[in-house]
């Protein structure tokens, strides 16, 4: 009997610079090394049957990436978890697995929001200035940023309606911590760097690219937003 297993994977800061495509290849190799009974597609070039949630931008660590594995036959959760972790490279970890119905909607089609944590280091700006910028952003009806697009003209985007929460606090030393829920995927998607650029604009600051390497970002979770309700990928079945 076939089985569909949902796996939650973390990506550490030491491997955050791999691309989403490299992440897909890593999972495929891990499944093969762990001798997981994965199903393969039919045709001239069979591929392992796996489906992923919305891709993570390069440079982000993540506490919650999801992949669905379509297995040839049933495998105990504990066995799958231990076998995957024994084969996965350093910097990654499979923290949980759960069986979901074979005909459940794909993760990419139902997830529409994500929470991020930013750690901004090496800046002389004080906490109050960041908090004032966050309040100004939150009370605004719009926050226009210029979005660069590959092989297409740049365009103006109002990200304000698609930022659902925003909190700024102090971290260690001069570190600034920003936590925010934002739209993920589709036409309303907000890129993680766009929020920092918008806050900088609220401070009349410099938004040169040289600032970005001083910002460490972690995707804390992904979910489906329905009004004020947040539905975990574990329950999107």
C-alpha cells in the first residue's frame, strides 16, 4: 500500500547559502542513501516522487521546510525519521514526519504566509529609531518598494497590505531583532529583504546592497492564512 509522508526539515546558518534547487537535490540524495522506498514517476526519465513547499531564498536559514515523500509501501514514522537523519548532510535535520492522505493538496498550492526573524548586526542605529520606523510602517496604508525582476523591467510594489505582523526589539549588544509575518507565494508575495528596505526607507536611510550581508534571516514557519486563522502544514490535509 502506497503512503505519503510529510517531513519537516531545518536548514542551519552554516548551509543557508545553498539554492532551493540544491536543496531539492540534497533531499533526493538523502532519500537514496537512506534506502527509503520512494516511488518513481513513469516514462523515459523516472524521477523520485517528492513535492516541496514554496522555495526559500538563498541566504536564509529555516526552522521549517517541508517535503512530501510518496512511498511504495508503509514505513513507521520513527524508522523514516531515523533513517533520513542518518543520511542527511551536516547542517540539515529532519525534525518530524507525519503521514498525510495521498490526495491531499500540494503544499505549494495551499501555503500562503510565512514568519521570519531578522537579526541585524553591526549597525550604529539605535533601537528606538527602528521601532519608530516599524510603527510608521504599520500605520501607513502603503509602502512602495522597487522590485527587480530577471529579464523584466523593475516595477513598483506596495508591500504594506501583505505584511501581517511586525515587531522590533533589541538583541545582544547593538543587535536589532525584527519578527514579521508576511504573504508567501503568488501575486502577494513579499520577499524577506523587501521589508528591511521598506523600514530603511521609513528612516530615510541608505538601502544600498552593502547593508544586506549584515542581516541574518531565519524562516521560522510557513502556514496557510485564512483571515486571522493560521493553519500549520501538518493540518493542511
